């Protein structure tokens, strides 16, 4: 993936390229634009590590009633 942001100097932000990509992935996940799987793949993390990053920032996991029903069906409860 190539991302060019003209005029952005990460050194001045005290941030690495990987940290910037993580921040972008978290923003896109928390706004509902990326699923957890896609966001974690964007930063080359497994879901558990990505969830830990969300927890550090006090960002809730996107989990709704449809997700719950799907999980219950998978478990054979519904």
C-alpha cells in the first residue's frame, strides 16, 4: 500500500508510519467504515491485538443485535 501525504512530516508528529496507519485504521473502524477484520489486516495485526489497541483508547467494539443473533445461531442457540 502506498499512501502519500504531502507536507506531513511524521518526525515532527513524533509518529512512525505504522503508528499513523494504526490511527487511520482505528478511526475508520470506530466510524463504522471498516470492520474489525479489515481494520486489523490494514495494520497487519491479529484481531486480539487490534482489540487491545481499541481498549487502550477506550473505544467500544462494534457489536450489535445482528452480530449477537449470528453468534447465537452459530452456537446453535437460535
